[in-house]
C-alpha cells in the first residue's frame, strides 16, 4: 500500500512538473510575441519616415532615392528569414543613401533632411534595442525547447525553435582597419 502511495505521489509530481514546463513555454512564447510587436512598431516607424527621406533626397540623388523606394515597396512580412533579408536591404539602401548625401552640400544643410536623418537614427537605435530584447527571449525559449527534460514536453506539445531577428548592415561585421 505504501509503495502504491509513493508511486502515485511521484506520478502526480511528474504531471505537475509537466504542467509547469508547459506553462513556461506558453509564457516564453507570449514574451517572444510581445518582443516581436516591439520590433514591428519600430520597423513601421522607419517605413513611415522613408517616403519623407525619399522626397527630400529625390532632387539631389534620384537613383539612390529610387532604389530605396523600390526596396521599401517590397516589404511583405512573412517568414523571419524573408523579413531579415528585406530589412537588411532597406538598411543597406539607407546607408548608401546617407553616404551619397555627403556629396551634396545643399542636401546636407537641408534642415528637413537633417531632421529626418536624426529621426531615422533614433528609430534605428530603437530597432536595435527591440531586436536585442526579442533575440534574448528567443534564446531563452530555444534553450528550453532543446534542453532535457523540457524538450520532451516541447516535442509532445508542438513547441519548436524560433528564428532570431538579424539585420545585417554592410560593413557592420567587417574588421576595422587600424593604421598607426
């Protein structure tokens, strides 16, 4: 009788532990969704600013403005890899646009352009912060999905790994050249 009671208590503890792990997965998934929402808000802010930048730059650097316009028109959402690729293209186009703007003294002195450049810089900082928060939440979740014993609950309940959100800007990962 005592052995049966001990077995029932152990079985009950295992079931409770399973519920605990399952609820942690739900919490982690909701944190990831909330973090993605923060990224999405910042990306929308950036996409709302870009048409103003394009209009301001058009008279000076028509080709670069058209490239930026084309890239932003392609924004569709979808899978994380597609979003990463699209946002990387937009970031590259913005970097190129601001590099070209250096060649146009009148544009560099344009108050509207300077204000838009400042706003975009602030949005880029916010995107970076939101991206770090999101990727941290994904890291914690993915660790649980792959770790024993929570991986058993994950596979049983259909929790799968999530992709990180990475925007790769040209030159961001290059080793800086140092000359003495």
